[in-house]
């Protein structure tokens, strides 16, 4: 027997539950289907648990540095079972909050299971058939395992399975040099593990400007993390390295390079959308060559009554882009407000310590565009608040269109960078000239107060 609804939402990540809330609030009967965990990546194995671990690692790091501040701490030890328990507690509380919200939501029925299209309006979930006039896909993505010779013989971790560790790896080897890889690298080094990062390209965080990449590497290496770049021919051999438990291995990063003996292997080389087993062909929904669902500027697919939100549409791979997708769809459907994906500014953070806050274009992208620009840069050693806190690593940088005076992009790598970036982002969103910010009086002593100073000292981009 087919059950009829006004709308079906597939996936309970960052876009699905709030969309269910708006639709039911408008009087619709909604079916929300989730095959695994309510809350999606962010709540269960993304932002919430990882940043909880980052906080524990930061506490250990600050404790070890107590002497620099005149504080005697004695020997610092890390209890990984307690670290994991704290992470689990925060994550489970967050998941339960979303579950409770959905269960109490009038007009919303939650179905547990994997959804597949039978036709453009019908989804099968186990032995149940669900039908609706509108369907919203919020199915997320997952880590990919690269084609590495010898990988089939070696146990490895992903960003999901590493969260279940309650003991400390003796030597964690991480294949990948981008955001997930670098956060886990610093985190586990601070917990006390030996850590090696192996990156295929010539530098870490390759989407950033080269000076940002260099600074990130310096920050990590200063904490004792080994970094290997240009690893263009990674090979693995299973070995009994005496590590016990998880099992050892040797990794060769490139031809002729020295081997690296590790106890635990983390693969962090990218993600792919969960679109391969949805029966999209039965609904006529188009995907691109990488499996992402093709959507227009308002997140509608080529099928008029089907939308795709979050990681599965290739328009962003962050919690905030997924939630913004929900806001765009809800605004267009329910509020008569014509919002578009192309209106938003690219922004994100890298949560190493100190963090990197990013908005808009890199300097390299601005230079490649050929436009006249001004650029400002200030080391964190010249930011009073950073000096007072004893956290002077990194720098802040901003690039401005020389003709329109609009801010094109910024990178804040330093203490508070993930928060400071929002002052710049807001001015960019308002399409206001940089003088709006450069002439604004900020509070002393803060990191943000040096943003106007940096804008007043800009020079032409060479």
C-alpha cells in the first residue's frame, strides 16, 4: 500500500530536519527518510565530534605550555578513553536533540531505511512505498578510498572510523594534506602520537595561497609533525612492526623515497556523494561525471519537483552550505523570496590551532583574473591580542578591487581567525566598499581591531 505525503525528504543531515520543520509549519504532511544516523555527517562524524576532540587536544597543548605563562602543571597525560567519552557525550546529546525535535514535529513521519526511486514521485523504503508531489534529496557524502597498491592488505581508518579509537596510535600516518587530514594530524600529535602527513601534491592545503600553505606547514612541523609532499607513487606493505593491536605497515611515498613505518593509517583524500544507490535513473534525475546531482541556482534538479541539498549537489561540502541550501529552498518555496546559490560568498575554516578563516577569492585567483587590486597583510606578531595570549603564529591577509573598492577575499590564519573572518564576510555580503570596515572603530584589545589597520596599509598587488 502506497502512503501519500505532500513532501518527502531523503536524509536527515543539516538541511533535512529544518526543511521538515518549515514544511510542516506550512501545513504539509512530510515523510523524512534516514538510513543511518539522524543528524548526518556534521553531528555524527564531522563538525561536532571532531571539534570536540580539537578542544581536548588544545587543552593538552595549553597544559604543556603552562610554564610559558608562569603556571606549573607537572607532567601532562592524556586519557584517550575519557577523551572519546567526552566526544561521544557531546555528539550523542546533539543527535538526540535533533531526534527529539523530529519526533515531536506535528505532520512529520520519520522512516528508517534506505530510499530508492520507483518512479519520479515514488520511493521505496524497505517494504513501504512513499509518494509525494515534491521530493528533496539531502543524502550527503562519504570518504573515498584511493587506488593505492597494497591497500587491500592493510587495515585503514577514515574520518568516521578514527572517531571510535579509544587508545593512542603509536604512529599515525595520514594520506592526504587537506583540511580533514590536517585537523586530525595536529589533534593526534597533541594527544601524544607520532604523526606523519603524506601529501601527493607539492604543498599542504593546496587550494590556499602559497604563503598560507607554507605557514600551515610551519605550524604543524613546529609541533613535531612530519610532512612528506610530492608523494606521487604511494605504496603500502603490511608488516608486523611490533605495534600490536591494529597491525603495522610500511608506506613508500614515491619511487626511491625512504619508507615510513606506521601503526595506524588514516585515509583523508576526498569524498564522494551518496547518490549511487538511489535509483535516480528511475526518476530521470541527472548527475554529473562525479556522481553529484545536477541542480540549478535554486537547487532544483532537471526534474521539476525534485531538489537536491547539501553535499550531494556539489555546491558546497560544509555544514553551513548545507544549511544555507535549506534556507534557499525554503525561501523560494514558502516565502516568495528569490534566493540563489550564486548569491553566497565562499567561506570556510580550517580548524587547526590557530585556525584559518577564509572568505572569497585567494590572491592567486585575483591575480589570475587580471583585475587591478590592493593587498594588505599583517603578521600576528604585530597583533597585540595575539602577543598577550602567547599565540603569535600566522598572519592576516586581505585583497580588494582597486577600482570598485569592494573586498574580494581574505585569509585570517591566527588566533580567532575563524571568528574574525566574519567581519570581513559581512562587508563583502553587503557589497560595501572596504572603507566601511577600515573607518570603523573596533574594540581594543582584540584581533579584529587590526583588520581596519591592515586595510589602511594596503599596497597594489604586483
